C-alpha cells in the first residue's frame, strides 16, 4: 500500500508531489506499491498527464499536468532545457569541487545504461560539491539532458557512484551498503508562459535521506562545509 500523497503544489493546471523512494512513477512489472501516476489521478479525480519521471529508487519532486495544453508546454520546457532540475546526490568517494560531465549515454542489452562515445545520445550534467566527508560527498547536480539513469551513470563513470545504488557501482551493491539510493529531486524551475518570474517548486529531502546523510556527517567531526554561491555555478 502506498504512503499518503505528499502534495507540494496543486492548481487548475498542475499537480506537483514529493515521491518517496521505492515508488515507481508509472506502472510496470513487479511493483509492490501503487505507481505514483495512479495515486495522483485518484487524488485529482480526473485524468493527469505525465510530464517527466524520476527513478523508482529516487525520491523527490515530480510534476503532472492536468490538461493537454499544459502537458504540451511542460514537455517542451523539458525537451528544450528551459525547465531546470536540481538534485541532491550523496556520492561514494571524492569528486571535484565542481564540474561538467559531458558523456553520451545509451542503453545496453543488459538493460543498463552506459557511456558510449560512438552510438550514445548527448548527455550533460553539471555539479558542485556542497559537503565533504572522509570517503563521501554531498553534491548538487543539474542534468541538462534527461537520459534514463543519467546521474547514476555519469557519477559512476567518474569513479564516484551514488551511495545506495543497487545497479551502478562495483560489487558489493548497493553502493556503500546504504539501504536506499541517495538521490533526491530537490527543485524544479519552470519558465512562465508570459515570460514572467519562473515557477519554483521544491521538495525538501525526506527523513530517511536526512537520517542516512547525518550518519555520514557524524563520522567526521572536522567536517568542512564547502562555500556555496547563490544560484549555484551550474546554470
């Protein structure tokens, strides 16, 4: 049985919700929980339209459209990169202070995504490190493209896989023994149709993410917090 729907914003055009880790956005095989889209549709009492997805293992912000016109506009915003997505990611290892990962990705026969220079789709991620630990780091990541498993594969390709990832990372997995994927969809900025101020939606990390993150922090009493500039360096 699914947890109660956590609504971030609802109006006549959109429904934005905070998805828990472990719940799929759309129906699929082997699901133990009701998919988020069906739960959202029952909440609204009418048809909803899926504008984007996040991984089942991830938590955080997901937005649905309530009519075809808004759905079309949201899809265009995502495809044209006008919609800006921000994630918090806890990584195993020590990434650079900030950087870009520009590596094409494609689906392999195993069902896993991977870096493929010759046949992959262009994929770009920008990131900055927010906090460091002895063997881990908290990173703010902005995928500028929307490939399947993009953040998971990109960070794994750097040698810094996401903690708790059951699929990407050297065995044993899940990475670092964490019981959940430490990937959270934190914020979404959507441009207004009339070129006004963007709509900013934010889902703060859930209690489980914060509890596991606190374990990393507690391991390092001399933790250094990295400087953050307003708005971030990954535009």
